C-alpha cells in the first residue's frame, strides 16, 4: 500500500524523537538473530509521556511476537490507552502460529503506532496498517525504514527474490592466496587469527545453512558446525555429483542436518539427505530454489575458491565477508577478487575484515 494513503499524523514528542525510540526497537529486534528465522526479527517499545513503559522482541520462532511481549511487560495496563507503540515491522493482521498483533493493539486501545517499515509478506503488506487505521488508530510509517529493512535483509530477500540471502566468506593472505597448492602441501593453510575463527562460528550460528564445494569436503574434511561459541548449527550443504565424498567425511557424521546435491535418486540415510539436481543446467539456481522452498532464508558460502567464483560470476550474492591476514603464502590458490562493492573495514584480532554488499541492493 503506498505510504501516501496512510494517515501520518504528527505526534508531539518534545524530549525524544521517533528515531530515538525506533533505535531501541532495532536494538531489541537484533536479539532474535539466529533464533526466529524464517520469521523476521522485530522489536517493540511502548512509550507514555516520553518514558518507555514496556518493551519486547520476537525471541524465538513460534513464540509470541514483539508487540505481545512489549504489551505484557507494561506494569500499568491503563497507561496503554495514552501510549505510543513503536515497532520495527508492520504488525501482522493474520493468524499464524500466534494471533494477529494488530488485533491485540486494537483490543488494548493503544491510540498511536509508529512503524519502521512495511512487511513485504503478501499476507500482511499494508493490511496490518490499514486495519489499525480503520479502527481509529493514528499510524506513522517510515521511521528508520532503511535501517529496519537492512536488519531483516534475509527475510526481505527471501520474500522479494524468492531465494536465500547469500553471504560469501573467505580468508586470504596478504599476498592474495586462500590456500597452498595442494599438489605441493597436503595440509590446509591456516590463514586467519583465532579471533576470526571464533567470529566465523558466530556467523554460522546466525545463518540457516552453510555451503561448501565437493573439493573442499574431500581436501579439508570440514565439520561445518558451531563449536567455538554457544549456538545452533546451520544445515550443512555440499555437492557430490560423482559420489566422490567418502562416507567417513565429517559432514556426514550425523551431528547436524546435511543435504548433498547429487545425481540419481532422492534418498535419505541416517546422516544426510541426498537431493538430485540437473548438473547440465544451472546448479546454483536449482539449489537456491530448493533452499527457498524449504524456508532456509540465508546461506553462508565458505568455499572453496571455485564455488565462490561461480557465485561472483553469476552475480548471485548479497554480501561478502573477507578476512585479510598479515601473513604471506607466496603461491597457491588465488583468492576470489572483489571489485567495487567495498562497504566496511574493521580489525578482528590481527586480521582485517572487509565487508562488501552487492551494488544493486535489496529488492532488485
């Protein structure tokens, strides 16, 4: 629904701005990262006389939404009739695993609602706002809209592009290599710092799936689980067109759900699911479609270089995170090359972490 059709009545807040309280909503929402997917992360703050009287966020998939938790946290329910409810995503208007939040807001007679962004879900988009307006509630939409959309970029990508949000990750030496030449040295090069390794495990816990290529599984035998922090394991993904991966591979150890994309029949073992795809067509597009159908909203692509380069060549990615170490390798497997999408640089231990976002941005 176009914003022009919404009644954006100015609300008088002499001490704090709408942005001030919406920033708190976004802080709260981020606490749900890695816990609420495929639902979006949502935070909610309830304000009366410029004082926060209640707040909450969507804590886990299937659990109460942010608005419910915030309303429950208010000590004096009578204040709700004089309050403003801030929420980082449009309140839902349909029955899902929980009742519609718009109905609860109406029931509690909250007179003002400020929303960061609309929910792109076709079941909701604009209709939650419309329902509030039709019941006499003054609604303002678009406060920190871009920030809210960025926070839920996985959710919005899944809705608008019909595929997961794709993150590419690798570590490279200062001289531009990601590994030794395996014909000369069997062991994998340890490039990044312990702090970087821990951060990667944090990232794994926040994404729905993790993908590596066949050669990476065979050469490195990675486990692809979360071990250095407390967190959930992503679904492990790999390719095995010619049945080259040994049954003893750690990715087939049964400790985490695993999908192997292959040729032949679709079958299960007690350790993995084997899904056939047509390798003569576009394997990556097929895999992204399957992940979307299974509501896996994000995938972390950890290597190797050949697989990452395929994503880059097809412009099939959203975000790239690249560690650059202080050490040199001299020769070996060249790192993928990023061009002009650089966004941010930070220090992680003794490494530099460079973050890139694809130019077209969300929703293209």
